[in-house]
C-alpha cells in the first residue's frame, strides 16, 4: 500500500457545499471519467441502511466523497495516483463512528490532542458541547474551541451552549454568562450544529423568555436542540418535551428512557468514565425488543486514560455487543442513527454514493478493533496508528491561562459550618453519591458539634465538602457534607466542578482540604490530592482550569499517577474525581453544593444543610 501525499493533505469539510460544478464532477467520478483518489477492494461492508453485510464489495472515493459502492470493475476508476486499500484481510468495513454528545473538556485534552486519540478508535465525527469552557470564559471560550477544531481532520461539530450558567436562578457563580444574542451569533457558524443540552428544565417549565429565545433561534435555523432531563416526573417532562427538545442522554433507568421515548425524545445511551448507563438501558433492546430506530450511544464525559486504554465509541460498541446487542444494530446506533439525530445524515452515517467518505476498516467486528480510518477521503489512521503529518499547533491566549481568581488563601475554618453552640448533635442534609451514576440522593445524617463547628467522625464515610468561587474573588464558599465516596483520608481539590467550574474540595481534614485548595490556586487550576499534611499528586490544568497543554501521552501518565494517589486515600472507585466534579451541578437531582450553598435541585432553591441541633 502506498499513501498518496494528496490524500494525507486534503482539507476537511464539515458540510457538503453543493454547486453545479461539484455535482458535475461527482457524476463524472461515479462514471469513472474522473479517476478515483482512493479505492477500497474486497470489503465486507456493514450496510447500515438495510441492516446486513455485503461481502466482497469495492468502494471508490473521489476527493471527499464516496462515488461508487458495489461489484464494479475497479480498473475503470484507477488513476496514476489512486491509493488502493485491500480490505480482504480485515473482517468488515463500517461507516465512521459518531458521538452525538460529548464534552471534550472532560478528557482534559485540547481539541487537537483529543482528535488524535479518538480517530485511532474509529470516531470520525463528534458533536461537542463546550459549555464547560464557556462557563469559565464565555463565548470567547467557545470560539477558541471552534478555531482549534479547524486544525484537525476529525469532523468536529459544536453545540451553542444553552445554559451558561446552568440555571437562571442564581444558584451558583459562573465565570461568564452567554446571552440569547450570543447564542444567535454562534448558531450562524458552520461548526455549530445546534443548541446544547438544555439543562435548565425549571427555566423551560417556568417559561423563562431568555432561554426560550435560544430554543427558537435554533428551531428557526433547522438545527437540533439537545436535551438534559434527568429523572424528571411527567409533570415536568411533558412541558419540557412540548418545546421539541429532541434528545436526552441523562436516562439512568429503563422506565425513565421508555417514558422519554414515548414523549418523542431520542435516547442517547450514555457510557462515560463515571456515569455508566449502558447495561441498564440496553435491556430495552435485549429484553423488551424496543425498535432501535430512536436510540444511539453517547460518551458525555470520558477522561484521557479511558480514551487511551479502552477507546471511544469502539469501547461502547464492544460493551454493547457483550451485553447482547446485535453488532449490526450496534453499528447502526453509532452511525446512521446518530447522524439522523444531529441532522447530518445527508452527509455522513452510511457508506453510499454522494456522502463524505468517512470509513473505518475493522480487523475484528465483534471486538471493534480498528485498522484504518478515512475521514473525507483522507487516510488518517493506518494499521492503528495516526499518520497525519506536519500539524500546526494551536496556541491558547494568555487570558485562558489566567482564570483562577480567589483573592486570598483559604483557611481550614473557611471550609466548615459553624453554629451557635459549642457542643451537641446536629441532624443535617448530606449529598449521597451513587457510584457509576450522575444522580445523587439527599441523606439525613447526624454529625457532632465540637467547639462550635459541625464535625465529621473518623470512622464513617461522611466527608466535608465545600465549593469555593474562583472566577471573581467574591469570597463565596458553600459548605456541607457528602457520603458514598468511601472512607477517604486526606483531601481532594479540583477546578473541574460542573458546570461553572469553581473549586470543589472534599476530605476528612479541613486543614488538608485548605492545603489542597491553595495548591490548586497556586498552579492555576487542576486537581490535587493531599495526605498526611502534604501534596502526594496533582494534575495541572492551566487552560481555563480544565485542560492540559501537554500531549495525551503526558497527561495520561499524570492522571494515572493521580488515580493511584486517590487509591492511597481510600477512593472506592477509579473515576471518583469525576463524581466529585458533579457535586456542585445544580441541575441533576436531588441535592448539590455550589458556592452559594446547598441546593435542592427539583425545587430550584438553596436549603439549609442543618435540620436541627440538640
């Protein structure tokens, strides 16, 4: 096999720009009058339209486009510079995988490093919601992501963030606010595929005009409106659905997903690093035999280690097949179904003439082992290795490195709840986390009052939790308790704290929590673990307090060391830092902790953590 220079240097397009000249050239290329740039021979093609496998077919590609698929004489399409790929040694050829909902920031990678990694795993298109960086840097952060995406061969679409901040109720303090006028501007970009997950379900329910204007802008342009409706009872869900918000990735239980399907939602079955809903939701297919037409997969939040060691959409497909889903059905869900949800099915999602040539060659079908990847007719992965040469490096401005502004050192006393008596017992509301799920429960527990402070004991899994505002140096600190994270010792602090990304810290020792927080401030953002009075591991994330400026290999090494340190602290599962990152998010039931205090999510209001003191 020879790799043509013209193939490895073609520009990538997001949408087909139709013209008479383009159609003339496509017709001529389909007839063999214009020679193909690439031909795949002897392919066992997974036909996602008919749901079968066509054996031994040929695929001809001219420029960015598929021009013929079937049993034709390839000699008619061969030119002097045609790259020929023999697929006879591979098991199948499939359309490029599509992730219809992901937050690139959760990988902790820049867009360029993220693209290199996911392309190796057969993903050719993603729809990313950049509301994490938007909550820190506003619309400027979104535009930085868009600009960087133009440097990569991955087909990267973005959603215009709908809820920055996540609610209109003033429950937390973001770094920025995105208005409906800014959303309107973003929706004019080719890279913006629709409106990002509408998390503020109470805003919809209460007819918040600012939020509804954002939905209207997207609808008028014919762009998708992505949803976020975790465990909403029907009295909330139906008013939410009637706006024709179209998809939801927050279903945790099968009955919840079925209710949403019956109300017109497409269900994006989520399998991320910390929230794993695949096993529960695949029961809709394996036991209930639900038609998969309106089902697809999404990763939502995946860290760099998971991407590097387990994969991206290929990882989800492997798991889905192991749970009993037919592999052809699984591929349909990760390709044509996802493309239809995003409104890009005319360009990608199946291997048929006239669509972009986004093609993956798999060595192993049921295990989804990727051999070669082609994006827009461009060979980008060969034998599992990323081969795109001479990539220009995108540079983030200094402003992106200066987003942690607390104003002073944090002390241990800042992180505990003080009361008006020196000793006693207090009944309090605590956040109960559920490992592997994004939802929490409100747990009523009892803690001691010692020296006028609510104090956790050393022999329980109850920990202190605090959220410190870090954008405007307001001095806001929300204080409370969390259980379900295990019998952690020491302390953890991080600027990954969805969605507004203040600093969140948990621990058994306020002194060590303060040490962890101050180290995070000093390094300009990231994650820190403290034990026995000292820092034992950290992951610097200097870009917006969310992203590393290192290669994915370097970041993966740092994160691996950090996870090992969390095990020393007693963390009861690998992605505990992701679970901690959701503790301040006031749009997923039941209870959260922001810089303003403890939040009852369904009521949309702050509540006192103290119920009574005796």
